């Protein structure tokens, strides 16, 4: 089996991840922050360690400004629904995932102005962001890396622009946290939504929202309920992370996430990036040599994460994906990848594309094996 679906969820996980989750359930398992006994305190330490690791990874100055959610989608909903109100204006791009597009459509129907910037060839021009700013612009929200093409957004330039104009900047780091360097302070990012189960190598059901100094205290909670703090009041606490963390946390998942973060920290983001960059270059070079293969997104590996989508002339993407699995046990994803506007921009709607997404555990030999099958599929299509 060759697993090329890491943009959906990374697999396999480092051995330390399931081990940490099992250890939490066996040795601790209590509700963090809800009681004063030793097991609850121990669970709280596990959760706080994960906050510290997230803060270090993303250049956040305060671990208590990491609010855990069940995934990046929930984190983005917390940010967008908690910040924007009727009359506000938000800028985004057509390359976004539905986790951004759908909450913004919901808000647009309730009086929030939304500008969706086009991205010719999948690339966003920072100057287009500047032109789209109005007196009512409250937020810019962009994905750091496209889950369709892997293309990198100009996060640094947009962050600098937003900061200069006094506008908050939210980054969807679902495809970048763990495999690309992110420094919220240096990049002028106010909010980062991340997921734990992709390039952080944690389990599904984990993620979070990181709030920089300018964003703190500005979000209405998406959920309200028990936090273990300020229990004498029937209103939601106004301090972080409790303001955004109603209900019992997925502590066992967060224990696994902490182990995944430790794996990334020990290997280093830079080393993971070098490994994935080499694989991506090998894949792009091989696909370019195959007749009838159309690669989506930038030609240079350095301008994308390890996500490469393509189509073969004369064959549907679903046919290609099925053949890849049946012939060689290659697991990938075909379709629209929850990003319909991106595929409209790229001219691949409504069919979509085949997506290979790589991770830290993939190898050059796997790339070569997959390219051989794609080449065979291309030849057989020509013969038919």
C-alpha cells in the first residue's frame, strides 16, 4: 500500500501518538480543570503541555491563547462567527476550503459583506487584497496553502498590509501547520486555525484557534457552558482559553496531539519541509514527462506544500483514482476536495482532479512506483 492522502489526514501516525493516548486512558483519564484531585491536575498538565507546544510551533506569545477545538473547521467557525457582524466586510479568496466558504456564505446572508478575490492559476496577488479594502473591512481570511494545488498564499505580505491598515488577519493553517514555518508575530497574523490530524500527526478530533494580542477579547463565543472556572456565574468567562472552550475537552485526543507535536518538534519543521520538497519535486518532474497529464497549480515545488493535483487526458479523475488503488494499492483522493470555487477558478469544475498529498513517512520509491502506474494509465488511454 502507498498512502498519498495526507492532506485529508496523515497516516501512519508516529508510534508515540497512540501510545500517549493509551497511556492517558490507563494512567490518568480524568477531566482536566474540573476537579482538584491528582488525576484531574495530571490531565490538566497534559493539556497545558499541548498548548505550550502549539504556541512554540506557531510563534504565539501566550499558551493560554490556544483554544482547543475538534478541528480547523470548528476553529474557523469560532473565529468568523465570533468576530464578524452585519455591516462588517471580510476579504477572502476563491481558493478557500468550504470550512471558510460556508461560514462566510452564512454570514453574507445575514448582512456581512464578502469579497472573494480571484486567483489566476491559483495564485493570489497581494495587491488585489489592498484594492479590495473598504472602510468597513474588519478581517482578511486566507488559507496558507491550498488543499487542491498546494499553492502557498502570500501570507507575509498580506499580514503586513492588514496590520498597516488596522485589519485583523486570520490564517487557515490546516495544510501548513507542521510542514511550513509559521511565526504569528513575525508574519503579522492575528488568528491561526489549525488541525491536529494532518501535518501535526495527531489524532482526528483535535485542532484549535490561536489568538494573537490584537484578537484577544474580540470574539463572541460560539459555545457557552461549563469550563470549571467562574462556576458561581451563569455567564461565560471572558478570559482565555475558557471563553472559547465550553464543555469537556477531548483530553485523550489532546494527549495524542501533544505527542504528534513532539514528533514535529524533534524532527523539526525545516527538516520535514526539506523531505517533502524533495518528494514534491520528484513527483512534479515525473508527471511533466507523462503525455496527457495536466498538473494544477504552480510548477515550482518551492511555491507549494506537498500537494499535487492532476488529471489525465481522456480519463475521469475518479477512474484514475480507482485504477491507482486497484492496480497498485495507491490511496489518493479524487473530486472537488471541498473547494468548489478553487476548481471553478482552475477550470476543473464539476469533475475535479486526482490529488496526491505527501507526508513525512512517504519515500522516493513510492513516488517512482506511483509515477509508473500513472504512465501506464496514460498509455492505455492513448491506445483505447
